[in-house]
C-alpha cells in the first residue's frame, strides 16, 4: 500500500477558516486525517484576565463570529454567577428570544455552507445566506449592531425591544416556516445530495459519548442531551419544546438535526413572546461600569447550549477582573471526531464530513 500525504489548508475554502488538514491517502481513500490548529489563536482567555469584567464581551463575540451573541451571553452569565447578579423574568425571556434568533441564523449559515462544500448547488448557499440576512436585520433593530452585538448586560440586555420588533419577528418566523419546505424539497429530495450524505461520516453512539462530542453531532448519533433541557436555565423549563435526536450518526442526520432544531427555535421564540407580556421586572440590565461589585462566588462555572454544542466557562473571580478564565469550546471537542469518521471514505467526502461538524475555527483556536 503506497501512502500519499497531502495538505489541505490552512486557507482552503472548505476548511471553514484557517484549519490545516494533513491527510494520508491510499489512492483516493482516506487512511488518516490529522487536524493542525492554532492559526487563529488570539489568547482570549489570557486577555480577559487583564481587563475589568464588562470590558471583555467584545472579545467573546469574536470567538464564534457566526453566533457571537451566544458566546457573549455565556461569558456574561458566568460573570453574573460570580457577582451573584439576578436576571429578571422579563430579561430571561428577552435573552431566549435573541439567542434563539441567533441560533437560527447560525443554522442557516450551516445549511448554506454544507451545500457549498458539496460543490452541488450554489442556490442552497445563497438561500441560506439571504434568509440569515433577514435575521441579522432583526437583531440589528433590537441591538443597534449588525454582527457583533455586545448587547448583554449584567442582569439583562442593553435596551428594550423596539415597538415593531415582535411584529417583524413573527412575520419572519411565518415566512421561514414555509421557506424550510423549499429547503427540504430542493436540497433533501435531490438524489445526488442524499448519495453524498447518507451513510457518510458515521459516528456511532458509543464513539460519540467516548469522544465527548456535543450539540447536533451528539444528538445525530442518538444521544438525547441538550443543555436547555438537561441543565435548564432562564425560562426554558417553562417553554414547550423537545430535544430532537436521530440515530444514524451520518452526514445526513447531522444536516437534518439542524433543520429540526430551526423549527424548535421558532416555537421557542413564539412562546417567549407570549410569556414576556406577563413577565415581571425589566429587560434592561446594569449599565457598564469598569468597577464591578466584589464577587460573591470565587468559582463560577456556567454551561450553555450554544449553536455548535455545549459551551462551558470556568472562572476564578477576583475583585475587579477574572483571575483565571477557561473556555470549553464545542467545536474544539467536535473536531476530535473528524479522523474517526473520515477514515475509509474518499477524499471528496472529507469536505462534507468536515462541513457537517459545523466548524468555526476561531471557536476551535480561541
């Protein structure tokens, strides 16, 4: 057996950022894949240790630039736990609405990227990005920023929703529900798409658990785990939604889980708008101050169901700023499954496998 070694990246268009994959091939069959990371490492965890608590959210949003608000909220929630700051009922529902909109935007980015990775259809790519842009406009209306929002404040968010925000959001959700049928008819009913995805990159349930993967990668392999359900926070326990799972663990399952999760996010947003009308308190959080109250809890650990899986922050709190901060990024862990599920497939399948893991390299490297 003659082994050929090739480099893919670190600037290949289908590596979702500056990843380098060193691939060993027997002909065009993958024998081994070794990811090389670190090209986008900015040392965010160390930067945070040298700044006041609420100076750091802008750094957090650069970790996952596809779903920046989700990482921002994870950090602010960690600070809130350290400082013992309560989130009002109204602010909790407001955060759920914004975070689920961000989740849908991230999933639409995933759908467009995967169809582009297959080299099959530029239409799916454009659809995903055009519909995502509608959400970016909604979030811009709510936060004042188009991409990096920095709108989480201790105890709430930075400002009340605009008067037309609920109406515009519900109008978009009605549109998106119908639009998802177009995605399914155009993408999933394409026999070439099914051939390229079904049975490719299979991660069985035992390997998924042993590798520690989370999010859609874990749920596509049959594990019913979602932080919003299993370690619930805010008002998720009072909302009617279900953890979606599939059992095949292949590319197609990871793709379909995303479609199913978009529908669940739509339901969560609608329920939250209904409940926020009767919720107590204000959604406005504390103004940003350089000097925060002294921490009540020396150790603060918070986990969240980010769009790409379970994110966790571990903070050792100090008087004015974090003494230590460590981040468990979901895509860093999910990348560990790449070699396992790519072996034995053709080189052409590597890009769809990598794409369905939903990599954002800034989240891997931090």
